[in-house]
């Protein structure tokens, strides 16, 4: 993931301390029901296009932007698929930077463009049949999203609350 300028500024002040940021993921399907995936250039792992929401940016705009930047496709968002967070959505990068995300996941359809890697963040991009996805080296958090939002009948996903007030 390319580091947004506002994150660079924060990192200059706080070092590698944990940042909690809003993120988006785009589950874009083609007419044959295949899912658009991108391969992360540094790690080689596969997942759906996505990334950090910039300050004052709408999550929907961030989702469309990330699909364009990472995979070269312009998408129309079709639905909100879910909201994800927790330990699987946290990462410690090789340089020690800690990040925890709250991930808004959108369903989408491709309006134009042919999947292509940007060669900065992504090394490959393409559509994959559902039968191919489990066999790819995918990010664990992507597989959690994929499995949760692929259930039938479809409905927006969120983990049920476990918190309750003391003495409830």
C-alpha cells in the first residue's frame, strides 16, 4: 500500500505507534461472476482493491479511486457489503509501523477498463472465478471478507456486539 501523505506526516510525529484508520475494499465482479483481485507487489499476496480513506474523502469515492489506482478499472458501487475490524485487520509492517483498520466493503461492477497492475502497489490484476480464489495465496483478512460477503442470501455483514455495560 502506498503511504498517503497525511500518514507520512503523522508517522514523522509519532513514529511506528499504532494508527487506527478507516479503509475501504472493493469487491468488483464482471458479467461472468468473477471477482477482481490484485496482487500486492511487495508480498505477492492477492486481495481485492482497497486502501486508506484520505481525510475528508467519502468512503465511496475512496473505493472507486482505489479500484482505478490499483487495477485500472472504473467501477460503479452497487451495495454496502459490510464493515470489518479487529485483529485480522491490523498489521505491523516490516519497518515497524503499526496500523489498525476499520474496513468498509463495497460491492461493485466494472464500468470500463481492463484489469492491469499499477506496478507500484500491485504486480498483477485480473478476474477470478470463485473456484480459483481459495487456491490463491491471499491475505487472511481478504479471505475473511470474501467468505463473509459470499454467503447466500446476501446481507450486509458485521460482527455482533460483544460489549455490554458493567452489571448489565
